[in-house]
């Protein structure tokens, strides 16, 4: 679908739906990297460390898990670190790997919805 990141597209898709649409591959199956499992023992600092990795897949996973934390009942753990999260999100929205950028957008939407 056509999308404008600042506003819904003509079809009414928001940034969140565009970001979640990335979870599906062209054949309709769910992309494993889009389904993040949040480890109950991972804290915000370890997820920020993952999101700062030199490996693109670790960065993407870190943002996916951070978004999962923000959407979960553990959101209060992330809020004291919102400055660090915001700075890293701004950095990663210009990441050279498109999957990292999509996960950063998903995480940005999670932060904005809270």
C-alpha cells in the first residue's frame, strides 16, 4: 500500500499498520524477524546495547524487543530511559539496513502511543 510516514495513506493505513505489514513476506507467511519474544530478564540497557550492535540483525531484534517491552506491562521500565531511547531511534532511522529502519519505526510508534 502507498504510505506517507507523516499521515495515513489514501487507504487509511497508518505508520503502525505499514510497519506491521512488514511482518508478512510476499508469500503471506510471517517473517521470523518480525515476531519478537521479550525475555523477562532483559532490561532496557541490554536492549539498548542490542540496538547499538554492529550486526544489523541484532540491532533489528533489539528494537523489536524494545517495542514489545513498551507495548507490554513492562512499559514503565522503559520510560525513565526515554531520552536514551529517543536518541538511538533518531540515529537508527537513518540505518543503512532497511529492516533496522522498519524496526526503529515500529519502536517509534510504540513510544508515541504510550
